[in-house]
C-alpha cells in the first residue's frame, strides 16, 4: 500500500494485483486539463514530454482525453536532455498552447529555450506539472539563463496537480473533516519543527486502510475459528494473504483526501 507512488503503470491490476495506493495516478489531472482547455475554447495544442516512462504514460493518456474532446494535437515533441530543438519545432508549427510533462530540472532548460525563442507573453500559454518544489527555477536552474529571464518566460504559466485534501467538508472515518485534520496536522508540524509533505493526507488515509483491513481479517479469522470448534484450527500464510487482498478490495470509507473506491484508492479529491 503506497501513499506516494503516482506513476500510472501501477494502476494495471493484472500486472500488480497486490499493489494498492491511496494517492491518485498522475493521469488523474488529465480530465481537468481538458475541461480547462474547453472552458477557454482552446482547440489546438501541442505537447512537450521528457522521454521517460512516467511522463510518456501521462502524455499517452492525455492524448486519448484530448482526442475524445475533439481538441487538435498540432505537434507532439519528446526530448531526453536538451529540449531546445523540440521547443523550436513547436514554434515552427505555430503551437501556442503547450502542455509540458517534464521534471523541474528540465523545466528550467525548457523555459530558457522558450525565452531565447521569444515563446512567452500573451501569445503563449504553458501548462506544466504542479508538484515541483518551491522556487524550482532557482534551485533547479542548470542553464545559462538568469533567474530573471526564466521568470519572464514562465510568467502566466499554469500548473496542474491533484488536491492534497478533499474539498468536501465531510466528517470521515476519523471523526474529522479535512479542515479539522489539516489544522491538527499544522499544529504538529509547528511543534516538531518539520516540513510539510503534500502526501500527508494520503499517508493518513493509508493508515486507516491498513487498520480497517487488519481488523476485518482478524474478525474473519475468529469466525472461522468458532466454526471449527471441534477441529484443530490452522490457517497458512497464503490463505491469510488472500483474505488481506480480498478485504482491501472491499474497503470503502470517507477519508481526508477523498472517498476511496473499492479496490483502488485513486480519487483526485
């Protein structure tokens, strides 16, 4: 059970039948991106993707979502280290709405290229991941561009990410609403002097998943034991393992991040 593994490939239950997570897949933001594009009637876009599996999977899923929404993909570019050739191709194809999938280290290179190619301002819109570290344009800048140039190229960019906590103020399994939980979490951070993690709510819900699963498995074992009063009751690891998987697949409750669906906790809040 993971609270931070967001790579889309892990959603394949045939390949990973024993894997569960409380955090959404990176693909969860794609429907929101499409709705955003539709809201502004932007019907022609291009994609710029770092050539690694995590980002290419998100790009492939986004492509499907865009096609279903009849949004034209004017150009699809991928790069490994130097994005400038690909950024220029986007410009040559007159792509004005650019959806990027790359990490923060390469983001500084992308926006340095964009600055040098004059691909910024009111005629361009960049949409990039929202999970970068704060001030990434300073911390992850490995280019010849100054911070000022990067900020000029970045101005007005839109970042997308899933919500760390649910916006629905419903008291969940813990007896707290997401806001009440957040206040308590913030107090703990201040007292201990540690930094926050955006995954804290998913970790918290994950603990409840484990607690409910183990509680239910122990209940089932006690029932089996009572049903076998006149026989020596034994259960092997394989049987217990199957019980754990079955119970986790059935577990469903309101948490602080979202209401998990049966067998796969991947809502976007």
